[in-house]
């Protein structure tokens, strides 16, 4: 092979490598746009600045829950850190667990979180399918249940909405994970939630602080309409 041919082969190989690198980068690139319903500001989930001050809510610090008949609330506590890390809402044979996190002002996190969850859950042996839902893209997962716990599979559905400087994430379990009518009821409950981001600077992805309502022991159901 002469020198010209060698140079052409090297240039061709370099171009192929560059194209492959560009293709890999394109695959790895994550959409950083916000993922939220177009009517989020008027139909929820709400930012604290978007709701009437007089409307009654159960105040849990980083989030506020609208009370309704039949709604049972449980606070999930990290015993080692001695702090509330999530809120579980039981309603109509379903369970909705919610958490709110800080997020950038101009970009979203739900697309990245979905990809990370897909990788993590698949590595644990779960089946993961992405579907379009009422709030946008969501993940439906099926996890094998050990034989000593009855066997079969357990379904869960991950939902998320990017708001102004926050993201609200939910996990639907029970009937709402697989039944469309039940899921619609829980999505309505999710959209009534108010997120209180606060003005303090926080790194993206930090859990918004949650608190136990006055007069309620950690791990117990809050008193009032939401806990009745």
C-alpha cells in the first residue's frame, strides 16, 4: 500500500471513529427539558406560590397534602437518620408514595431519573416498560416475589413531574399500578399535592425536608381529615 492509500485509510478510520463517538454521545445524551402536563400550574402538582393561602392542607414541610375522605397517610422514617423521607398515601385499594426533590430552575430531571431507574431496576431483575401516561412518560415495573412471600410478580408504576426548582416523584402500587380507573383516582390525588421548595440554595436532587405534623408521632398517621 502506497503512502497516499495509507493516509486515506487512516483518515477513513478516523472519520469512522468520530462518527461512532458522535453516535455514542447521542445515545447517552439525556433530555434535560422539563417533563410536566401543560396545565400543571393550574391543575397541579402545584408550587406553593400557585395555591390560595386559605385552602386547607396537611403541612408536611416540603409538601402539603389535600385532605379527602377515605385517605390514609403514613410517614416513612429513616430510623438511622431520624428523619421523614417519604409520604405514603393509601386510597381506594391503592398506595401512592411521594417524595419531592430540589431541581434546577430552567431544566428538568425526570428524563434522567427514569433512565437511572430503568438501569437500576433491570439490574435487580425487574421487567421495566416505559409508557405514556396522564402526566407524561412513566415506568411500569414487574418484580418477582419470593416463593416464601407468595410468589408471582409485584407491579409498581413510577411517575414524575418537573416543577419550578423542584421535581415531585411518585410510586403507584396496588390496584392503581395496573388498573386504569384506579390509577386515574391516584393521579388526581398526586396532582393536588403542593410542593414547598423554599428559598434556600440546595443541590439538585436533594430531598426537600419533610416534617411530622404537630401532635403526631413519627411513623403514625397524621390526625385531621387526611388521617381519618
